[in-house]
C-alpha cells in the first residue's frame, strides 16, 4: 500500500476548523449576546408597560366614577365603559403573559 502524501496546499478539516475557531467563537458570542440583550430589553419594556397599565387603571376608574357622579348630578345618562374596561383588562393580561415569557427567555440565557 502506498501512502498518500498531502501537499502543503491541502488542509485537513481540523486545520480549517482550528484556523477559524476564533472567528466562529466570536460570531457565536455576538449572536448569543445580542439575542440576550434584545430579550432583556423586551422584558424590561413589557415590565414597564405592565406597571404603567396597572397604575393607570386605578386613575381611570376614579375618573369613570367621578364622571358618572357628575353626569348623574346634572341629570344625564351615564356613559357605559364596560367594553373599554374589558379591553383594558385584556391588554393587561396579554402584557402579563409577555412579561412571563420574556422573563423565562432571560433566565434561559442566564443559565447557559
């Protein structure tokens, strides 16, 4: 059997891998880093949105109450805010699910 010699121009797969290891490691790090930063930013934005909605619902309910009392005092029919209240609570539920989902994603990046 004759041995096949490699010329200096031919490289094995391992040589190619070893030569590009730093580039692939940097590329992988940048991918994970930017994905984790984007996920954390989405988590923060959804968390702040939830807090703003939670605080503003109390203010809006007080406004509804005062407006209803004012309309009753001037003998007018009161406004029905039921659909708006339902939509607002539905939005709060969606944001709460987003906070939980993005929080879970952030934990997955922290564990890795």
